[in-house]
C-alpha cells in the first residue's frame, strides 16, 4: 500500500464565510472531498489561531465557530466524507507546537513574508503577541499532526507551507523519518486567487463591510451587487467602459458560465462579447449588474436553503463537531506518540531503556 493521501485545510472563525472564501477555497474543497482521490480529508475551525489576535474578544470567536460550521455544511462539506473539527479541542497540537519551537529560529520567523504582512496589517510592529508570531509553527503542528500530504491554500500561504516543510525536514534529519512532508495545492484558475470586495478594495473584510456572505438573503445579495464598484469614468451608457479594476467583471470572470447567457442575457453569446460591448461603449452598468445578480442568486440560493435546514438543529451540528474532534484527536495522538518516541521522551513505554538501565546500575 502506498502512502495515504490526506488533505488538511481550515478557516479562522472570525466571521461568517463570504463568497471570497467560497471561490478561493470552499468550492474546491468540496470538489476534492468528492473526488475520490484522497483517503482522508480533515477540515478544522481554527479557533485557537483566531484567539492569537482576538484574545480580548473570546465571545466573537465562540459565536463564529457555529457560523463557520453551518457554512461548511451548507456548501456541501460532508461529515461522512470529511472530518470536521475544532482546533482548540485537540490538545496534542499544543504539545507538538512546543517541540517544534526548538527547531525554528526567531530570525527565520521574522523573515516569513506572510507573518510580516499580517503583523503590518494588525499594527503589531511594536508589540507582537508571541502566539501570533509563532503562528507558522503551530500551523506546522496542525498539518503534521494529521500526516497531511496535501494542503490546498491560496498563494499568500505559500511561505507558511514552506516553513512547515522546513520543520519536517529538520525534525526528520535529527530524529529519524517520523513526520510527513506536505505538498501545497494552489488554486487552478486565476479568478480563484482573490475576489475583491464589492467596493473594489483588494480584500473582502467584515470591517470594511464589502462582503457578500454565503448566508445573505436574496435581497441583500441583490442590493450588494447593485451597489458594486464599476468604472468611475463610465458615466453615460454611451461611454466606453474599462474592465480593469471593475469589480462586476472580476466577479463575472469568477462565476459566469456560458449557459448563463442563454438563461439571463440572450443578447450576447458569451462573456467576451459582453466585455467587448462594454469597452466599446453603449452598455450600461445596470444591465451588467442585473446579469451578475441573476448568476449570484443561482449560485447562492441552494447554499442559503441548505443552511436554513441545518440551522433547525444546532445541537446536531455540535454533535457532528464533537465526533469530528474525537476522530481528529485519535489521529493526532498517534502522531504525537511517534514524535515522543523519536525524541526519546516516551520513558514509560520504553521497556528496553528501563531494562538496560536496571542492568547498568545493577552492575555498578
């Protein structure tokens, strides 16, 4: 039997999930889960990680765990095919993080581009919480605890996965072949990389109020699409319009399929023709937005309806998470046993050590 193929991925519970998450990771996660190519899939809600920069707001993290779980189920993540669990409920992860800390230098963490960016974003330059600073190490614990071979993430996470690979190589070099080195799996289409916010800003974020959430009502989706940022110089319908930086067209690139034209905008055979007309002039923003709104409703309605069903039985969602945590914990415990054995800190399981020392001291 070859090495098992195992996926690990997750999200921080700092808010409900939005279509940026959906396009960037969730949709693909469901495809990977259903592909039959992987032996196991672990998906976790990274609440302990969310606390590293929300330490004074535990209620926010706690309330969002269920929101993320509901969004997971609504998009089609299936607890019979994937193990869905909560990070903080797996204490083995803390112990692994503690051992891995000895394998990484402070200057190596400071050079991690993702950490650098995140520190600037949160204005932590003068006082970085240690937990936040060592995030790449705890991420290595998350990945290696489940022997993940594949980690599907966006390009911005590449330095993080590279750091995990370094930790694995260093550990295996010192202690013998124990940990599995993961591969990164990047999104396969450019539109997946990052959806801008509805206001045209580079990132969707709750604080900017520029997200379309998976749980938004049909009316909210409609309103957000209508208010979307387009080309500010495209004032009259007859004006030529720019596609560059035009959020509506970025979203069409991400969501539009050829069959949408037959259904909602039969005047055009495809997206290229629509773009050509817009850049030429003579096509109003409202018409394009109406088209996008129809596509978004088609994509989001089933997700919203599934979520409503799952919301009817919240205790069942917690029960699903509890079972997921049990499964995840059993796997992490096996890895930790291997790590302790390799590091020679499994004193009470090592009968040879005890016998050898008894003999040595008996001869003295």
